[in-house]
């Protein structure tokens, strides 16, 4: 398995002191660490593309995974350069993708602006949502023991989650449940984009194991996993109806409501090649 760089060290976390009220009427005080959240502007070839609210660590991984998910770059190697800078109002990530033409990029920007108010608007976007996903690679069914091993291993390495209780994590695991890579973020989509970006930058194969996500299992998480080349997704929540439908259409094996002692198989896409 290709070695993946570990997550970047966390910056100093903001602290808050709050009154604490107990159910029995008792009063006290509590100090809690807060998860960092900041606007992150993504520029592509000098053109503003999107502003995301994210935790400002592992931003090069985030930019790579985001570009792949958006279809701006076919592979991580197509991204010639990524520059990350902190500015007064947040962060800016500037990516250079030589293969992306100005006209194509401009059309993507216009489409994204039209979608920004409610996520999906108009007949064109409804049609885009209905487009078939790429079929997942043939794969054997995952052993449930691997899921429980991965769950047990993920908790201790969630530095941001353990410190704040307010961060999502996405991990890539070998077939036996060994953690290979993981990333955290205040946003569930961002955590998966960071993971996909870290894997892509290392040239690692997303079909060599499975993805474990602490996020709510919506259709976007399923689609990001499939487009990244994964064949099996495990989530700690139940899926939405559309998430199951998209997993079935693509042949993605989807394990859900994963806990330390049980897990449900929402869709079995196992089809050994």
C-alpha cells in the first residue's frame, strides 16, 4: 500500500469558557476547545471558483480532492501547482490546471453560481443529478470484522474530533481494517475531499480498501466516494433514500449505522472479478 502523508498538525485551537448548568440545578464552569472554521476561497487559473467554510488544515489535500470531485482536473497530476495563503478574511487556495481551458472554466463558474443559493436549481441541474455514476471496480464483500477494526482505530487518531467533539472524519482503510489515511474537517464533504486529495496526491488506489466516514450518509458522500474510485463505503449513520439509490446504480457496497458491535449492509455490490 502506498504511504500517505499524515494529517498536518493542528493549529492552536480557540478556547471558550462557558457557564455549565446541570440537570439537578447545579452550576459550574467549563472550558472547551472550538473547532476552527474559516472561509476558504478557491481560485483556479486565476479565476475565483468557490468559497467554502472549512477547517484550515490540509488545504492542499482539500483543493486536490475538491478539484477532482468538481471535474476540474482528471487526476492529481493534472494540477500543476497549489498555493495556500492566509489572508485577513480567511484563506485563499490558488490552483493551476493547465489542461482546463478558460471557456470551460468560465462555464463551470457560471453554473456553480447558479447553484449556490439552494444547491440544486433548474432543469439542467436536475438532469446532472440523474447522470449515471461510473461503475465501481469489481470487488469482494468486506468482512464485518474489518469494519469493527477500522472503527476502533479511527477514534484515537481523530485529534480534532477528540479535542472539540465537533469535527467530521473520513478515512481510507485496507481490506483488513488497518487505517491507511484519514483527514478531519468541520464539514463532512470537506473531510472526504481532503482524504481523496491526500490519496490522489500520493498516487494511492482507492480500490485497494474501503472508505470510512463519520458523516451523515447523503447522496453527495456516496457520489464523492464512487467518483474517487472507491468500491465500498462505510458510514456511522443511516443513508438517505437517494444515497441508497445512487449506491445501487453504481454498484457501490454500502455499509451503514456502523457501531462497535453492529453494522447494516444497505447494498451489497460485491462482484469479484
